[in-house]
C-alpha cells in the first residue's frame, strides 16, 4: 500500500471480500441480522446448516461439492433447515427460476459507505443457457414489464444496499479483521452481484463475486472480453478524474451551513467542533465522484425512503447510540451533501446524477442517451471485432472460410457453427430489434462483406418481425486466388409480440404511445385501463362516421391486466377513433365506389404498400408485385374500371444533381395518367415516411392549378415512424428528432386542410407500435408482400365473451369487422398477399376517405 503512486489505487476491501464474497461471511451476516430478512438465497448457508445438523440426509451431503458452489443448486433440494434464514418470498419451485442478472457495483468506501452501480449488466437464462450483455434500462423495461421498470430497478438497488449496509454495520461492531482498510483512501472494490428473479418477483441475491464475473467456467468468449474491457475502462475513468472538487465543495458547504443541515438531529457535532480531516476528505472525494459519474449511478447513500429507513434499522441494531464521527453520522452528512449537490446540479445542469432512462416520473421525457449509448457500443464491438480478426488471421495457404460468426446479442445458431456449413437459422424474441454481425476469417487475405461487396464486413442490422435473411460473402483477395467467392447465409426469425389467448376475465386497455419511445412526454404511455362506459358508447350501432382521417384515436386491446402487456391478445388489437368510427366497406361497396375513378399514387414504399393493399382489396387477388422504384400503371384493377398509377419519389439513389424534383415527378405522373377529369373521379394520394413537408403541399397546389385539376380529390398520407434504429449506412433519429417529426406532422395536417385536402394521419397510428416493423433497413415498413398462404396472424379469432359483457361485445364486433376485411384479401388462389395489420388500418382509413361522399355503410 505504501508503494502506490499518484494515479494508482488497489481493488481490495478485505472486510467486504470476507463478509459478502465468502459463504461463511455472508451466512454470518444473515444470522447477525435475522429480523431484517436480507434478500439472500438460502443456499449460502447450506454448508453451515449441514455442519450444524449431523442428522441431515445423505443425499444433501452428496449434492454439495467443495469449491463448486452454484447459487441455484438449492432449488433442487428440500432445504427446510435453511429456509428460516431467508424471506418467505425467496422460496420457490425449481421451474420458477426466470433469469439471473449480474450487476456490477463499485464500492469506493466501506465506512462511510459509498457505492455506485454500472449501467451495464449481464443477463443469464440458466434453463436455456443463454447469456448476453444488456443495459440495465433495457433489462427492466423489457423483461420486467409486469411492474414499473423504475420500481423494479429500485427494488434491486435496495437489495444490494441492504447487503452493503450489513457489511458496513458488521464491520463497525466486529472486533476482528483489518480495520485499517475501512478508511483506506486508495482502496476500492469492484463487485459482481448475482441477482436471481423467480417468475420476476422480488430480487434475491444468489452470490457476490469480488471481481468482474460473467459465468462459472473460465472460458471467456468475445463478448465477455469486450464487456470486461469497457467496464474496466469506465471504472478507471470514474476513479481518476482530473476535475477539482474544491469549488463545488465550498459552494455545497456554504449552502449546508446556511440551511442549518449540520445543526440538525442527524448531525450531532458539538458547538464549534470542526470536521475531521478524514471527514473532509471523504466528502470532497464524494463530490468529485458525483461530478464524474459517466456510466455509473449512485447506489449509496440514497434519498430513496426505503434505503433511508434501512440505515436506521441497521444502526439501531448494530449500534443504537449515534456517536459523533460514527458511520451513521457520516452517512447522514454524505446524504446531505448529495441533496445539496442535486440542488446545485439542477440549477446549473452540470452532470446527470441518474441515467435519464429512469426518471422520477415514468411518463416524463426519456433521454437520447440510450440511442447514443447503442451507437457507442456498436463502435466498441466493431473495434474489438477488427482487433480479433487481425490477431487470429494467418497468411498460410489455407482456403478462405469463416472461422466464427460474431453477433451481439449472441445468437444461438442452428446448426452449431461449422465452417463447412453455409446455412444457419436463429430466433430472437420480440424486443430484440437489431443485431450486430461480423465474422472472423481463416487468413488475412480473406475479406467478409455483408450482403454485397459495397457493404461493410460487420454491421448493425434491423430485425423486422418474421424472417430476416443476411448473406455473408467471403472473398479471397490474394493475387494467387483472384477473388474466390463463398457465401454464408443466416436467417433470423424475430418472434411476434408475446401474447395470450383471450380468457373470460379480459378487460379493455388502450394506448397511444409506447413508453420505450415517448413522443409526448407530458402524456401517459403504455397500456391504460378503459372504462366500460366508454366501450359501451363506442359500441353503439349509431356511432357517427369520422369526419376526417386524422380523428384522435388509440389502439385498444383485450388484456387480463393493463399492467402487463404479455397478458394481452395482440391478435385482437384494433385502432379506435375517440368518438366516431371509420367505415369499413365490403368488396361490392368498394367496387361501386371506385368504379370509373382513376387513382394516382406518388411517394415512397409506404405509399406503395397502401396501393398494393387497395389493388388486392378490389381485385380479390394480387397477380403481380415488384418493388417499383419508377413509374408504373395498373390498368386491370376492378375489372379495368379503376386504373391505378404509381410513381416512386424521392429517387434517393440518384445524385442530387440528377434527381428529379417533386414538381417534375408529379407532372410526369399526371401526364402518364391522362386523360384525367377535374373532379373527385380523379384521386391523387401523396405520402412518404419522412421526406414530406408543407412545401410539397404548396407544390401540389401549384401543379394542379397549372394543369387545371384543382377540383380533384387529393389525400395526404402523413409521416410515419422509422429510421429510429442505429443501423449502419443510415441516419437514425434521436428521440428529440422523432418528437420534432411529430411537430412537422401537425404542420402537414394543418396545411393539407388549408388546401382542402383529405388526410390520413399515419404517424399517430404507427408511433405506438414502432417495434412492429417488418423487413427493411429503415424500420418504417408496416407492410410486406408475401407469397399467398394464410399467415398465422389471419387465423381468425373466435372471441370468447368476457364476464364484462360490454367489453366482450365490443371485441366481438371488431373481430367481425376484421374478418370482413380479411375475407376481401385472403384469396388462396392469389399469387401474392399484402400482410401487415398496421398497414391494413391505414389503408382502410384511406378507402373510407375516398368513398366519404357517396357512402352506403
């Protein structure tokens, strides 16, 4: 210790190592504080119970192997002799182990306790033997959706804090051990807490490691090495900050003395008694840590009421008398410093004290940090992949092939990877929306390209619902071989949203925006209960037809509980305007409405998806399909009575100098579609995912006036969700940019109504279901043209009647409407079919607006 230099510290706090990282020490703490019901697995005292109870059955003795303690082993045995040591909630059946989270905690002082938790953890699913690194924000928002993510995170912090507090309190009363280390300024301890979740109830601490720990065998893989590297780098940056804490120290103490904090009941110093040098150093170091959190968040001291009450509980048991200079007194002083720092930080907005993804109010704005963090992580993976490839490649005469496929999150390939096998399949759950893919080759002259030679050798790919196909091209670029080409193919199936079939007790839940992508921070997010009175009101047959395509609405879905999206039947989700309904026309009604009309579409692929839906709806079949990127006519729609034309805009692949302007593209479409009537018999549908703005509407008006077509029916399909994922080669939007997109959408709606145009507000419809995109790099496609076979989503639901008759009747009626629509687009003889329920909703609203004049429905 005496030989440490200026920028050196040592990862050792012996008392923590003994009390938390050794079974005997942890068991001793549990026995010392039984009334506090520490959230620890009973398995930690397994050996001690066996030693103290010789009569224990022999099969228990055989189950325990020395030096091979596995924290989940206790589930397999009847450990009645140890369960008294643990809270009742920690006794579960074997099959209830859901997941283990490894949380990385940095303790910079034991007495007084100062601890911080890193934003990254490792998730392990023991039954499936799957393990991956994840942001804690993502873990709690994705895996613990049954409860509040913020509350779940606080529960975990409280469980960890309980053990750290117990270790501190135990060290204060212990007569043994190296007490010199308690106040060691150059000591810290980087710990790994194994937190078990059993059916996602309260967290249980399974084991504490005195170092970074990823799994029980010693074989670290690529992801472990990458995670370890950035965790150590973050720890180093946190411990060695160059910024001085003296100015903030002075300002904080001035505020504390002015407010009389050090004169309160929690800080009992004698009059005129100064702080000791140790106390001053502890506070100054704490202030410096608060100003340099980076990827850490303060764990202790904490302003959380539960943890503050814990402090009193522990020290009331360990040392009832609160002495000046004691750990309890110093903890209260650090807490006061933290509160003052928060106050000053809020005024000056110096540094975030908590990750912005977890806010005091879950409905408030989420920060852009998660998107940026994803981008930074992607860059880190890219760097490590390159380094790995350079280290392992060789220059021998072996043939080019892929030695290993690298993915993040890790994919379980089927079959298991073998360089001789070229085709692989994998599955990911609904919430995995991107995957980073790279490869290590057999020798240095081999290069890997993803999809084609113009693509990088590793990249972040979006995963649409269903099948995603990725090609990895291996090229031997050595002069002797002359670019020999081998192709590996990877098919990744992304599962649909977790869903339950309808039960008798379902209720109606509504949502407009998802909590993972807040568009309106001031409004609620996620599923909200809907009253039976409202459901009854919108179920009446006389409910009026909506006056426009942007009427305020929400998605309504039947669930067992609105607090858990996994209990919903997402096959029955429906878009419901607030106090009206969009008419759903039968095929005969639609054919009569559109007979003699010409329909012109101009826009990108989102507009093209609506056009193909319209053609299939009218014709009862979709005979041809292609990703049109030019101008195309479809004369045989509705028996030749409803000609359709389409022009793709903007042609983004062309250089700006050669790219046709919107005005030119519109004029070209009009000329190709003539003769045109200057009446509502001519319908022009304009729309794009994000390129459209109010200036385009001015151009539309100018061109139509010049072409003497001002009386035609113009429908503006507004913006939509997309480009919100960090994908290589594409610009992606931060959360604030997505929120600005909504403002632009409002401007477009207002401008359209000024010109007398009809609208379909696709932005509001897509924003709440932004994760449900289909194939395509933009994450903006909610339609897909597939070879015609009845998809799983169209296996019609026979809706059971809820015990709440009003709710059951509503969803039964909605099911009949959906089947009425699907009867029009599920011809088994049709070569192709347009699938996608969100695209279907937008298309049906468009059809209802086209036929709004002479409707019979």
